[in-house]
C-alpha cells in the first residue's frame, strides 16, 4: 500500500513551477486590487452623496414637520394628519412651501375642521392663481377683512370672484385693499359698511383716479370723519346710494366665474417640468419624514465616505502590495525549505489566492492565510515523508532498516553487502558495475563503500562486535 508521504513525493513540483503559479496569482491579485480600489472610490463617493442627500432630506422634512406640528396643536390634530392634509392639497399651483403657511394662517383664523381647512385653502389658492399671487399672501391680506365684517372665510372659488374682478378691472391690488381695511377695522360696525360695499368703494375711487397711496390717505380721512360726525362712510367719501348700487350690481354681474376663468388661463403656464418639481417636492418630503430616524446613519455615511476615499488612494494600494509580497515570500521560503511541493495542493493554493483576492481586503488576507496554511501542512507532510522514505536514486549505503523508493529514476539493484563481502571491493564492483550509471556515480558508490569498510575494521580492532541491520540499498 502506498503511503501518504509517497503520494506527496510522487506529485512533486519544483520551485520554479510553484513560483510561476504564485506569480500568476499575484498578477490576478493586482488586477483585483485595482478593481477594488476603483470600486472603493466609487463606493466612497456614492456613500458620501447618499449621506449628504439623506441629511438634507431629513433636515428639510424636520422643518416642515415642525411647522405642521405646531399647526396640528392649534387645530387639535396630529402631525401625521396635518402632513397628510398638506400632501393632499399640494399640486403644481399650490406647492408645499405655500400650503404649509396657508394652513397655519387658517388655523390662526379659527378653522378647526379638516374638510373646511381644505376647502378654504383651495379657495385662496384659486384667487392667488387668478391674481398672480400665492395662497398664503392673499390669505394674510384678506383674512382680516373677512373678520372685520364678520363674514365666514370663503370655501369656493365663486366667493372669491369679486376680489378677482377688482384686481383685474381696476388699478387696485389686494395689498391696497388690505391697507384700507386696516383703517376700517379701527371702527368696525360704527361705519355701517359691508364687504361688498368696500369693494365697490375701491372701484369707484379707482374710476375717479384715486388709487394706491392717495386712496389710503382718503380712506383714513373719511373713516375718521365718519366716526366723529356719525355719518356713513359713503357720505364721507361723497358716494351716493345710487352710484353704490350701480357698482355693486355691475360687480355682481361681471365677476361671476372670474376666479375660475383667470386661474385656468394662468395655470396653462405650468408644464411637465413644473409637475415633476411638485412631485419631487412631495416625494422628498414624504421620504425625509420616513427617513428621519435614520439621521445618525446618514451622518455616519457622510463621515465614512471621505475616509474610504482616502484609504482607496493611499492606504489600500500599499497594504495590498505588502500582503502580496508577504504571501510570495512565504511561498518561496516554504518551497526552498523542501525539494518538492505537491502540485495539486500548490495549484489549489494559488487558485484560492486568486479567488479570494477578488473580494475586499479581508478576502486577500484570508487568501494569504489559506496559502500559508496549505504550505505549512505540505511542509509537515513532506518532512514526515522525508524521514520515512529514503531517496537513493543517486546511490548510498543503508545501515539500518529503512523504507526506500525503488526504480524511481530508472533501473536499480538492491544487493545485501553481506553477500557481496565487506573486503571484496573488486568482486562487488564486478557484480554491480552493470547497474551503475556514469563514472561519477560509480566513484561515489566506491567512496561510500570504502568508508563503511574502514569503519568496520576500526570497530574490529577495538574488539567491538557491531551487528549491522540489513536494509535495502537503492543504487
């Protein structure tokens, strides 16, 4: 039965072949390391970008959720409910940056019902579209006027038509109307004027050429006069009841459907890009709110990305080179320590190295450890095999029981020296001469034999009876 040691020796591989395999594996390691370096740079940039983007999303969402959370407290809702309402109201003409402050103004105006909030917000948005403003601005301008006259906030576009008509048919804008209402609010019901009459008064003054700052000064004077003298505002402004009635009827007729009509025309300016921006705003707000608990992770990614980038540019190349050099040196040392390495195992070692080097740096380290372990195990097997099996293809003398290979390098003769005669060197030469190779081999055999006979003679002179163990000589 062939031993494990015999099998290892028969599968021998010289140092040159092993080095070629390791060098090939090293080339694959270099290529894999370059890919790894490039991959780390890409990953570092991607991780940094994701971290920064995540932090930005969370920061923006935090701010909007904080504003909605305050409004939610006012109206008795949860932040989640307010967030849902804001996203429901959001559209290309009424984006979140306008929806959130509008809801806050309506909550301050006393609206608590969710559906009413939604209806009033949409009405102000329609007026803003029709007049070229924004919902939170027109809400801030008109809510005091509705409050002064004790009128509920409008829930439909039709209730906004008179304001749309005023802006589109006169030189009066809503800010002018709001500034005049500041003076009216000082006296309120004492002036005996309605909201519709105030709109008609502004239109009448416009037709008289009084507008802007001049209209504001006139109103301030008229309001003071009406309050002191106990007259109506119309009388203080020298506006007859007939004229007032005429304008009210005119506005009532011409203003019908004005808000919707102007808003639709104005909204034609919004195209696909505007819709995409709105959708992106809604998505980022939703994502930012959802990802808020992961804010520490994004912060870590933002810090880790630059570290990985620096490592890929500096530390990694040197580390890979050192690890590869260590593995090659280890392999060379191990091969030099013994004549042959089992070819199948050596090939497996180089393949393991090439495979593991294709994964991150930990894989290269594992590969080197695997190669080292394989080489070490082969060395142990080889050393044991060398101790148990004599390689005597070049000749030699065996003086004790020994296991040896026979015929591994060609024809060999195994001749017990006791039969050849220790003192009959010429006779021994005749018997084995035909089996020896070149002259050098024969000379080496004769030197070994002569040395053995001289040692035997010395022992005999001192009366030492030495019994030699008989083995097998592989010559």
